[in-house]
């Protein structure tokens, strides 16, 4: 009778919370939700594509000034689209290829800095106060869900577009698809 008790207790120990490396094979994979590894994959694919094109290096100034506009989450999965953008933004800024203008437009991230720049421009009699960005980055995330018998499949499409603020032309765009399939959520990929 003591042997089954030991087996039951050892089986419960593996269910305790523990730290795992973000994005590795021990992470939970949700068929119908966006997971952190999905965001990492999309951000890496988009960043690689953008850097390979050299578009930012061809800007009128170096580093290029980049305004980040909205990325619409048009999925049933609730998550902050900033997770995608900040992963790309970190690499772009730290590589020296871009600076992000956080005080541009109606959706300015840093309202305090925007107000200070506007006030400074008013007091000095200059126009603007903030340099016009070279590019604007926008995007959308969509999903397609399908089911065959018990098996569910969801494809998330991450789309970003870089637009020239001078010409209004799309100068770079990238789609990254992440497809997940299974009967239920699992650990690993």
C-alpha cells in the first residue's frame, strides 16, 4: 500500500510551477491563442526581412526616424500588440538603424514629451518642435480557424507595413504566418 502512495506523490511534484526559458520547447502551445513563442517568431521574421532590405539605411538621415502607429489585433486572442513591436523596436534602436519618435501623431506614446516639444516650439517661435519621421510602421494581426473532426487548426497572420512619410508610399511589407494544430493545448512544439 505504501508503494502506490509514493508513485502518486512523485507524479504530483512535476505539476509545481517552475521557470522555463521563454520561447523554448517547454512552453505551453495553445491551438486557439497567440503564445509568446508565436510573437517571437513573427517579430524575428519581420525584423530579419526589414533589415535585409536595407530600407532604413537608405533614409534621408541616419539613423532613420520611425513613428510606430497602431497594430490592430483582429483575432479572438487577447494580447498586447506592443509585445510584437517592442521586440522589433529594441533591435532596431539598439542596432543604430532607427530611432523611434514617441511623440508623433494622435497616438503619441509619450504625451509629456509631446507637450514639452509643442511648448518649446511655441516659446521659441519655431514650427513643429519634433522632427517629422522618415517612416511610419503600421500593422494588423488576423486569424483563420478551421476544424476537422477533433483536430483544430489556427493560422495567425502577422502583417506590418513601413510607409515613407515623404512620399506616402509603402516601402516595405511583410507577412509572417504561424499555424498551430492539435486536439488540445500542449507543452512543447
